[in-house]
C-alpha cells in the first residue's frame, strides 16, 4: 500500500489519531496506561479534576491534573499489540512519558497479594516488540520513572518490590496455565520454575512492549502493577488495585518536579545528587 492509498482516517500522521481518536491538545506529557478501560475511573479518582477526551474501542482517554501537574490516562485493552498502538499514537501527539498501571501474578514466595511490583526491566516473551527490533534488545525501564515510582510507593507507605517482569502474549498457555480441556503448551510445566530461578518477580502482558518502544523512540517508560495472585503460594484476590493507580499518579507529580530540578540545575538526567525537597 502506498501513501496515496491511505485515506485521512487511517493516516498515521493525522492530527487526530486513528485508533485513540486523540490530538496533541487532548493529552498531557505523561500518560498512565491501564489495560482495563474500567480502571480509568479508579485512576482519575485520585486526581484533582479530569475530563474524558476520547473513547474508541478499548482505548479510553482522560486528562486532568494532580497537585498542579497535568496528567492523562489511556486504557490499552489486553496485551502488547494494543498497548503498542497506544504508545505509537500517543508518541505521535507529543507524549514523552508512559507508565503502565496494571495487575500481575507474582512468582516469588515473599510477595503478597496487594503488594506492588515496580518493573526495572522485562523479559520479552510477547511477540509485538520482536516486530520492531532484534530479540536480544533489552526492555529496560527508564531510571527516572523507576525512581519516581519507588519514591511514590515509599511516601504512600505501600509494600513494593522492584525487579524484572515477564510479559507474555497469552494469559493461559503463555503463562504456564492449562488451556481448554487441560491442554498444556510445550514447556509449560517448567516455565514458572525457570522464571523464579532467574529472579523474575512477576508475569503480566504489556510492560515489555511498552518499555521497548519507549526506548526505541527515546521516550521514558515504566510500569507498576498490583499483585493479584502469587503463583508460588496459590493465593489469589483482586485486592489493592487502587494502590498502583495512586502510586503512578503521585509518581507523575514527582517526575514533573524532577524535570523542574533538572532544568534549574542545567542537567539532562536525574541523579542521586539532586533533591526534590
């Protein structure tokens, strides 16, 4: 297909994005990325104000403010393909920082349901990022986003863990669970044990693609997820969902303060010698 064959509604360079239906005036510089569209209301509950800017398919976008900091949220649906579309189209309208806000399964025994996992890097078991770059390219979280998420969790008093996340393309077979009628994928029996031995903290479905694309485009990204299940202990509860939302919201405010301090200090990157106080 040539450029002449693409109509305005599908033009990836259009002012209003094809899937998200947002333009540059609809979103802040930092966007939180939950999967579930219904999680949007739980996120904006922590903000001072907000306005719904778009809702198309799984993509629902709101923009508002928190403690004077502009902030947006866009739901991405389930999985890396739709999350990558969100990153692509948000980047096209000027977004420079992405924070995945979700739920996950923990695979280390000391991690409790309701704890937070702040991703420092991710195993790219999803296929979306492979269509962008070679398989051995790392999915690394931006250290400023990680620092802001850790600082936010500390200030809020939430239990958290930092480390490597595995992102899968399948909720069932790809995460070592049985499929319909007891089907088991090759290697399913050993998957969780191998990840656990490698000190991987948790499993989810979007982080590695978001981190990979952000790195490719010179943007910032991170992820914070609430533990819903521990695959090692068998514990499962949908508990503490709002903790990830509140942590990501406060982290956005802290990132804005970091950026201000950097400008005043004349440096390009946040480092331990700078202070937010």
